[in-house]
C-alpha cells in the first residue's frame, strides 16, 4: 500500500509540473521526431490548442504529442510498427474499435465525426449522458457500461477484445488502473483538453480523434465551423453586461466558477463580464463554493443570471429558482427578467463551444429574440411582477 501511495503522489507531482507549463507547450517538442523508415511530411496547424501536437509522416503514419509528455504513434491499417521507436512512445494500431471511453468530454467529438460506433464501452452510465447518441447507444446495448475510470471491468474489456481506452486526466489519480490496463494490452490515451487555456482549444481536440479515426478532413471542417462562430462575434468590445454563472448545492450554498475558468472565458468572449474578478485564482478547482449571504452581497447586481443545470437538472421557471433560496428574489436579474438556464448537455458537447460562446453573445446583445440560443433558455416568470 505504501508503494502505491508513493507512486500516486509522484504521479500527481509530475502531472502538476507538466501542466503548469501546458500553455507554453513545454512537454511537446518543437520539432518532429526522426523515426526509422518514415519520412516526415508536416506538423498539423493549430489555432487555439496548446496541449497537443500532431506530426504526419508518409504512408499514413502520424505521431500525436500530449501535455503528459507521452507520444502516440498512429499506425495505419496494415502498416508495420517501425523498429527502434522511443520507449515512451505508445502505439495506436488502426482501425480502432471496442474503445473503452472514460473521458466524458470526448464522446461528442466521436459523435460529431460520425464514429460513435467504434466505442464499445463507457465509463459513464446511460442516465448520466446528455448526448443523445451516447444515451441511445447505451440503452440499446451498442455501448456497454464497463465501470468508472478508477474501477473498470477488466474481464469484460479483455474478453471483448478492447485494445484502446480514452481517459480523462482523472486517470492520473489511479496510476495502478492505468498500469493494469496497459499490462492487459490496452493502449491508454489521456485527453488533456480540459487544460486548454482557450475554450476553443478544447474543441480543437477533434483534430486528435480525426487523426486516429482517419477523419482528419472532417475534423478540420467541423472545427473551422466553430472557429468561424467566434470570428463572427466582436470579442474586442464588451457589451457592458455583467453575469453570474452558478448553481445551488444540496447544502444551500452557491457554487460558481472561478475567475479565469473556461466558462467565465466563454462569457467574456461572448461580450459579457463575470461579476467575480478574482475568485479562486490559485486553486486547482474550477468551481468555488460560497455561503449564500456572501454570494448575494457580491452578485445581486449582476445584469444576468445564468443557472448551471448540469448538476441538479433543468429549471422550469424563475419560481423554481427562487425556491432554492429566497435571497435570489432580490437579484437585479430576477427583477429585470434576465434569468437564463443552461441545457443539461452543455458540458458534454466539447465540439460546440463556439456555439456556446455565440449563445452568450445572443443574450448579452438581446439578439436572442431573433436567433434562439442552442444551449441556453430563458426562465419565464421574472420581472417586478413575475
């Protein structure tokens, strides 16, 4: 037990060191690797992502680098694994199938590429999916629950011929699980999209999966679509509207996003301003929990309330919101009928963050009356006489 705990803390320390420099791509080489028998072709151009890189070689080979300091050699169907590759280079033999996907944020990327069928196992139960494809596939048995990332059903995965697993960075908290999966011949790919400094950097990870799945052109097209949504917004000038993004937990406390979090960045890119300017900076958490009295004193004058429904479900009206805490009744946004709620699929649709930013812009500019937001909806019953 002591040995495992030591490995656990050493792993966390290593990851922390790497990720502190993710924005500077310190774990990703500036140039391609020379691989015996392969001729380098190009490095894939990136717009926002900083936590991965892709180098392409002749005959359909490519190398993917991620922020953990590990490289993945993608071998085309029928291709041979080159000799004398680096010891820390993992091999992804394509085509991949029966994938064990434990990184929730990646499902939408597979679905967008039209490759959901290659996923055989999920680390999330059907009831916890808000992506229609994933939920329906699990209910029909096309995708099977194989346990959470920290407790996978090894026997199920092994007997079904699973050779590839996509994990979130949470797997670094269970290094023994990662090691066991690889001992069983399952290549573990760790998705570091959550550490991207720009929201669209997360969406740009579709290029990684496009490379693995042979859909790089489709990935490029899908990402460009989201990138254009941002380009069509004047992000250089604020609308002057302030907003607070939060939910009420079971203890009656307000849980909001820390300053600099990617959600607050999306609000800012959409032309709004987070009412909390320096909240939780220096913390490794993306959220900050506050007692309602403190939350009220600092957020009551926000122009917009955006309620995060992804934890306790979508709200039906302002009355249901106020029933969570009567202090909310005195918020400026409630009195002025500017209360919005997220749809419950917001955090699982990594591919559509450009659309989310556009939604924020629609409500801050008032243009939502002409173009309905995709991931936000207005709560009825607000206003002085609501």
